């Protein structure tokens, strides 16, 4: 339902698609939208094997889940957070490096930005900068608590 409300189609077609869902899932969990998955640190940031399993189930049975969730909605407070999240993330929901940086900052804490640069040298300064900007806006709009 959360992915539907964000306008994101669950996909397992590529590593990039799966990574995108992992990072969005972590952000959604930090916003209090998704149930708690057991995230651990992985090469590409926070990772939950249970989410990957659920993603494969959903993606391979998409018609069933679309039908099942068609009329379901979140409680109003969650709907409000999802609307803010959609507005704030905007095009970044399709930018996997920015999502990876955002999820990693949330996982490590913003005080460890230097550590993030060491752990993830492949992430550009621009991606990390945009992730920091998005995180600050999410905190300002009270979608995510201050780190």
C-alpha cells in the first residue's frame, strides 16, 4: 500500500530496482509507515532480507496485491506523512544513489557523514548533498524525527 501511495511499482527486474525498494522501505520505516523489518548494514546501505522476500512475493503476484489493496487506506496520520514524503522526495524517488545516501544517513546518523563518504566512495558528493537536504526537509516537516 505504501508503494502504491508513493506511485512506485514493486519490481525485482534488476538489482537497481530491488535496491531502490530497499532504500524506500527503510525511509518508510523511519517515517513510521512500514512495519519493522530487521535492517542490517550491507554494501549498499541498510538492507532487510525479509523485505526482499516480501518484494518478490508482491512483484510476482502483483495483480492479487493490487486487487487486495485497492480499497485499503492508511490511517489519516500515516496518509499525511506519505503525502509529505511524496512531496519532499519528488523526483528523488527515482534516483537510487540519492535514496541510498538518504537511507544510509538515516541508518548511520547525520553526524557520521564523513564515515558515509569512507564507506560509500562510489556515492557522489552531489548525491550525499541532496540526501542531506532531503533529510533536513523531512525533519523540518516532522516526517522523520531529528537524528
